[in-house]
């Protein structure tokens, strides 16, 4: 007499097939994501500092223009550094027209505080 074989159920689609595992994720895509995360963190952190300097220039006494303009120029320098670091993280040439974006906080700060 033969013993009855248990009925095998079909494998559910959402489970991994141990006989045919999926390919491992590539390291290239992980490195790319790490570059983007790092550049976004660096840029947003430094730009927050730059905006804080512009706000500090807006709050201090407007009668003396030297500290106001000084803080706004320093804010622009930090913004240029932020753009340069983001480009360096992506292994792109640091010196490029994109560095002109760093001047935006200085220009906006001067327009807001001097008008």
C-alpha cells in the first residue's frame, strides 16, 4: 500500500522563492543615494546658517550699515561654500556657474534690509 502524498499548495507571490532568490542590490545605486543624501544634508544645513545670518542682519540696528552688510556678505560666502561642497560630494568640478547661486542670500538680504 502506498502512503498518500500531501497536496502541495502553490507558493504565494509575495514570498521569496528559496530556489530562485532575487539578485542582490547593486552597490552603485547605494553609493548614488548616499551622495544625494549627504549633499542635501550639507547644503540645507549650511543654507540654514546663511539664512540665519541674513535674519540677524535684518534684526540688528539698521543705522550702522557696516555690520548689516558684513553679515550679509558672510551669508553669501557660506552659501557659496554650500554649493561648492554639494558639487564636490558629487565629484563634479567645484568652480562652475552654479556657484553664483551662493550670491542669492546676499542679494536678497541687501534688498530686504536696505529698502
